C-alpha cells in the first residue's frame, strides 16, 4: 500500500494538483504489460515494474501515481493519465497507441532524474491543452526566410511533448523520426536539423525514432532509481 512519504513527496512536489490525494487513492496496481509492450519497450517495462503504482480517479480522469526511491534516498515519480488521448489520435503510430493504452500520458514528474528528457515538460505522450505547432509557424517561417532555408512542413507530424517555455517534441508518422522544435534552449544533447536555422528544428542525440525517445527516458530514470 502507499506510504505517507509517497503522498507527502507527491503533494509537496506537484504544487497545485488540486486534491488531497489520500481521498482518491484506492488500490496498488502493479504493472502488467502485454508481451508486445515488453518487446517494444524493454527498458520502460523494467522501470515500471520497479515502481510503486497507485490508481485513483479525479472526476472523469483515471490516474496512476508511479513512484520510486532514487539513489539520493528521495521519492521520485510520474503521474500518468490512463489512455491519455491526443486531439489527432487517429493518426498515431501503433507504438504510440500501445504506450498510451498501457501506461498513459505523463502529466507530471517530480524529483526527476537530473537532466532528463522529462525535465521541464508540461506533458509527455499526450494532449497539452489542445495546443498545436501552429503557435510557432510564423516565427519558424520568418527564421527560415532570414536564413534562406526551406521550411519543413510539419503540419502532419504528431506533437507528443510540450515544455513549459513552448518548445515541443514531435514525430513524422510516415518515418517515425523524432524532432525537437526549440525556439529557446540550452540543451547539450541536440543537433540542428540539416538545412534548418538555429532555434528551430533539432534532432536529439541518440534518438532516431519514437521508440528510441521512450527508451531513452526509461534509461535515464533507471540510472537514477534503486
């Protein structure tokens, strides 16, 4: 069952979540993935099987609180929304659908694993206030015009992670390749996309496709938790 330390750490770290979590948590829920999930996301499977997982409901939303003890003897974790949709869900690649069905979208992280892909993200793998990349198209086209670059048409790409400052991560459903759109960043693990101006489109070092991105997050957290 959940511990008082788990609850104290979550409510202190995720300020403004808006509920006394003790009222809502009902049951521990060990992670029980399908064989397909294990094969597709082996690192993530290992991470989630290590977690203390508590299910609860707020309104019409089903949540899972995933918590671990980290190597600094602190509680860290993810709050996920079960089966969290995207507004353009009909075009998701099968690997993304598999992830959302089994784990859900990450709504909050706390005491994260150092400088992780989860750092400063408002939401990962799911919807973020129905925002789209259209927010930055004028900026992007102006940057390309100034640099003499040809803009990439990302209108059919799937945005699956939003940072607090407006940067977003997306993939091309035709190739599954992952890109970062970063108008403002200090990342050391990214490379400007060939032919694109600085502070627009990047690739993430070591990440080619969506599965790579998911497994990179899991690897970062596995290195941090006991």
